[in-house]
């Protein structure tokens, strides 16, 4: 911002003293403007790189939703100064690579929220969808483990949810699992 103020002041002085056609003043003015632009682009690139590195670290920690958000932040950072033409393909590729894992973790989060709000039937359905997604998209390749609905119900503290899972197992003719859960 200070550099921009200097450029603005220089522009004002150039106009005031009719130095727009002076080649030496013009050359220095252009050089200053170019240096500001270059520094802005370096700052944008650094911001992009910082978000990208955070995303990479989150992927290693298997926190795919947060990693997806960090990749998006990197893309957004590059977009703040489009004239710098920061290449965003690494973040876009990163998002595409983890997309299936992100969707899986979001489904699990939704199931947990549904349990917390008492929407047990919806939670069971969402959990089953997450399991199908896990198997269908080979989510294990991301290093994530999927626990069965039975074990998911055992980890929950809400007895009403456990009863709903027992009812679900009974409905799909898995009485043995239902009895063990009871």
C-alpha cells in the first residue's frame, strides 16, 4: 500500500510538472510500477504455495475435508490477482485426487450430525450410503478404514439410535447382529 501511494504521488507530480513525455521520468515510473506488480505476484504465489502446503499436510493426516478447503483457498488466493496468471493446476489436481475421500468423510459427518439431532433412520441410510461409496470408490486407497454399521452403533452413546440400528438389522434379516447389539 505504501508503494502504491508513492506511485500515486509520482503520477500526480508527473502531471503537475508536465513530465509525462520526459523519457527518464517515464522509464523510472514504469520500472516502479513493474516492481510493485512483480512483488504483488510474488506475494500471491507465496499465499498460494502456503495454502497448497497446508493442504498437502492435511492429506497426509487423512483430513480430506480440511485439505479440500485448503486447496480451494490456494485456488482462491491465485484468483485474487488474475493478471499474475498463477498456475493452479496442482491444487485443482489435488482436489480432484481426493474428491472421493472428501465425499466419504462428508457422508460420515452427516451421519453423525443426524444421530446428534435424532434423525436415526436418515443416519442409518446415510451411513449405508457412505459404506457403498467406500466400497464402490475404493476409499481404502486413501488409508481410511470403514467400520461396520454394527460397530458405528456400538460407539454411539444414544440408546435410541442403537435401538434404531437393531430395528434396521431385524428388517434386513440380520437377527444375529441385532441380538448382539442388544
